[in-house]
């Protein structure tokens, strides 16, 4: 009986190890080939009309940020590309999770031009013409007249 339990535990541990290895290899492959982008919590701040209210996530290459304002319920996030052709997109019903790191895949990403929040009744969409974006700083106004500032 003891031998059977030991063999069973060995098989289970081996199976879990193989599963973990497959998951790690999949994550590395997806990240290396650009199928997945990793986002990390930044030590910066987000202010709405001068009052700190929100959090900021930067992508692995520091070429984009997700600004999440916490003054609204539910929270609302905006994706800002900092280099090349700058863009600003409301993330719709999705908002960035409050965890140190998360990934977003390239198939059906939550923050895209096609899934913006313009149809949401509670959306406070960004006004693109007011966007000021450079490494370490983003500022824009929303349709409801709020001034969003992020710095890191």
C-alpha cells in the first residue's frame, strides 16, 4: 500500500512538472514572438483634476501605458501609445487589474480601437486633440471635462 501511494505521488508530481514546463515554454514563446505583451505596475501616479486617483501600468518596452482612473465606478482605463503615431483609446468595460504584472494577448485585446468605450453609458471618453504624451508624462482631457495627468 505504501509503495502504491509513493508511486502515485511520483506520477502526479511528474505530471504537474511537465504541465508547468509546457506553460512556461508557451509564455516564453508567445512573449518572444510578440503574441503577448507584458504590463507592469509603475511607481508613478494618476491624477484626476489634480487629485491622485488611479494607477499606471507600463508595457515591457516602455512604449505604451495604461492609465486607470479610480474616481469612477467601475474604474476606467485608457491605453496611450507614446512613440511613433501617438494614440489614445478608452478601454471600454475592461480596466487594468490591480496586480503587479499581467499580460495581454494579440488576439482580441481588451484595449483596442474596435472595443473602445464610446457606447458605454458611463464612459468618460478621452479627447484626443488634448493629448500631451512623452516618456514619463501623459496628460489629456475627457469628454466630461476632467483633466487626467499621469507621471512616472
